[in-house]
C-alpha cells in the first residue's frame, strides 16, 4: 500500500532523529521531545493553538495510560519507608549471611537476594540493602569487590529490571506503545532477561573466579582501608559526579533508573538510602519491643509476597484458582504493600500512625513522579505517532481516526529494507541500546515499543517479541549495567570500585547475553 508522506511525517521523523542524537550525547531528552511534539502538531494542523495544546495533551494522554505505574511505585516505596523506619528491611536479608562462607556460595547468595528484592521492589532498595548487609560478608568470604559489583548490577539493574515481571512498569510502557497486551511482553521479557542474565553471570563467574581469595577477616579490613585511602573512590568525569567510596555517602549519578527517566537513579538513591540506625540500648523494654516488631515484619513481608507468587503460579499453570488478568498482578502487589504500610506505621507510631502513613504515601508519590515524571512528555511524543493516541493529542474528534504517522513512515521505509526477522530484531535491539545511552532505563521504551508494533507484521514477527527485545536493549544499557553515567554509580559506590572499571567489565558479558537472547527470541517465539 502506497503511503503519501506529508510535512508532518518528516517533522516527526526529524524529531526521532534529534532525540536519538540527544541520547547518544548523554543529554536529557525531555526538551527535544516536547519541542518535537509541538512542531509535529503545528505542522499537521497548521494551527499554533493545536500545537500548544498538544504539548499538554501529549503528557496528559501518557499520564492516563501510565498512572497505574506511578501508583504502584508510590505504594511499594511507601511500604519500604515504613519497614525501614522499623529496621525490618535489613532483617529481611540478614539470615543469608550465614550461608556466605566462600566465594562461590557468596556469589550465588548475592545473585539470588539481589534478583528477588529487585524483582519485587526494583533495584533501588536492593543496592543499599545488599550494600549495607551482604557486601562486607561477600568480601570477607573471598570475593573481589569488582565481582561483587558486577553480580549486583547484572542481577538487579539488569536481569530483574529488564523483565520487571512483578510490578510490570517496563512491559506496560512497551506494550502501550506497541499496541499489544502487557502480559505478552512481560512473559517474553522474563525469558529473555533470564537468558541475558544467566549468560552474563556465567561469564562473570568464569572470568572473575581466579581473582577470588581464601576467606579471611583481613580481606574486609583491607577493603575498608583501601576505601579510607581513596583507592576505591568512584568517580566519572563524564557524568560530572562520582559515587562515594563509603556506603553511608549517597551517590548521585547523572543518569536515569534503574527504572525510568533521566533523574531516576539519583533520586532513587537519595530517597531510599537510609542513614545508619542510631545506637540504642538493647536492654530497654522499648528497644526489645521494637526489635521484636521488626522481626515480625521481616518475616511477614516475604511470606505475604511468597503467597502471592504461589497464587500467581497456580492461576497461570493450573485451574485451581482463576488466572489474573491485565494489571491485576500489579494491583495486588500495591494492595499488599498498602496493608503492610498501614500495619508497619501503626507498629512504629501508635498514636500518630494516621499522619505517619500519610507522610509515607506522600514520600512514595514524590519518589514516583521524580523517578518516572520525565517519561510522560517523552512517551507523549511517541504516542502522537500512534493512531490510537494521536486523536486526543491533536484535538481530533473521537469519531475520526487519528493519523498513523509512525506507522506510515515505517511502511514507506520497509520496502527498502531486507524483510528479515533477524535484521529487524537486531535493529530494534540496537535502537534500544542507543536509547539507553542517556542513562535512563525507561525513556526509550515508547520508541522501541512503537517501532515493534509497526515493524512486527511486516516481517512476520509478533510485535510483543520485538517489544521485549527492545526492552532488553534499553534497560540493560540505561538501567545501570553497561554505562557509567547511570545508577551503576550507586553500585560502584557500595562495592567501592571505580565505576568506569565496573562498566567495562560488565560490557562483554551483557552484550554476549543480549545477542544470544535475540537469536533465541527470533527462533523460538
């Protein structure tokens, strides 16, 4: 089918190219996205009023599509704040220290704990939790600081965040832009994330094991002494800021999430890294009661979410319980988080728990908008290329179809490209990697999702498969694994290693995993 390209198509294409170039220069892309939205709407309608309105409408449409994501982030963050106030967050991971006796066991425990915490709560709380409780134990068990940082980055910012299977922020954004079901993207992203993560972890283990030493308390003393002398100080001149060499310091990376937007990593680390607990008299009745309550919640939270996982699996693979539909899983995670928040706040401050609960919720909402807020104008620009969303953004009547700007461009270009699933899949992966260069894990998902929805039918590949591939490239790059100006700075700060060294060491294992997972996706899905 021949498509007649208009000036609006070319302006929209120019906007995409400018955004990609801005990402490559490691700059924030909110302003280019807003300007491109204005110019596209102005060119399409010929009205400056429509152009100005589109700036607001694009973010509004994106907010309507993505607000459930903001809400779940807010609830989970609020719950973690209440648990941290009790001291229950550290108690949840403390038992794992008992099995970390040598390098290999420490490697496996670090990987498993980081992955599970990151899968349910995002990598943001996983880094300070693991950093404060398990990293020193792993160092004493013989692991090198560099290998510790690699494991945490690969399992948290990489493997867990790239699938985001429980909270489903990333699959939701990818699926909305691609026009497919979020569960379809989430299921495939989970498989691909395990392939990438498993490959990267295996290579890391084989390469780094020779640097491990016999367990000794001297290793911990040496590690701390090097940090005191500044040997392990994390600094990256290209980002303008460096992570500290001591865990209590709050690293402030220049890039984006572990989860979304250009400011997320810095915000996430600053909000969720708690100062050390003040020394309290362990013999007082109040302290004994506080510790008892903290232990109870340290057991309650994992058990509650374990029960949810069991229910989720029963619904997915059996007929014992009805399967969850759409966003039900994320809603249940949020509901559990809300109830735990109320209970934890009441246990901490019986007299004023109503106010305490409200404070935690406000903190959660503030964090959610700081973490994800800049995704809205970016998503709005890419939504204007989708006919399902273009109408409301451009002020077109609901009875009339909106323009399919992006799909028209893809239809025009595809006749000049090889109609090959491998070429298209690796192209989407490359775009995802480039989109992640700004240090933001989620800002490129609307682009890769929209391209997947447009290119999938042309090459006979399920759009959800291409969206999952693009999601892998975007988050493994920008989420904080293979670029140094992302939240990898926080990981390097807790592991007390140079962030550039950590990024370089992670690059080849992760790229090997991404290539393998993309081949698998084309051949199997």
